[in-house]
C-alpha cells in the first residue's frame, strides 16, 4: 500500500488516497474514508464529477516514483 496527497490549485490538499494492488494484480486508488464511531467507514469527500482523471493522475505519479 502506498499513499498519495493531492493539492488543488495550491489551495486545498486532499490527504490519504491509498494506492492498492487488487486481487488480479492491477492497481487502484482507494478514496478518502474514515472509520466512524459506529464502526463503519464513511467517505470524507464527495466528488461531483467523474474521478477517472484524478485516479489516472495519482496512478501515473505512483508509477513514476516507484
């Protein structure tokens, strides 16, 4: 597991994306979640658009630096 933080316009930093290896060996990005007092995991950020561009950028950076 690797971790990534994303800075948007030098204004907002989203911390805690996880880069994980799936069962089939492919990479995927785990979104920002936090375990609540109820024991369940909850999204920390809600995205209004398709996240494929963000996921692609995170994985490209991971591959470049790993």
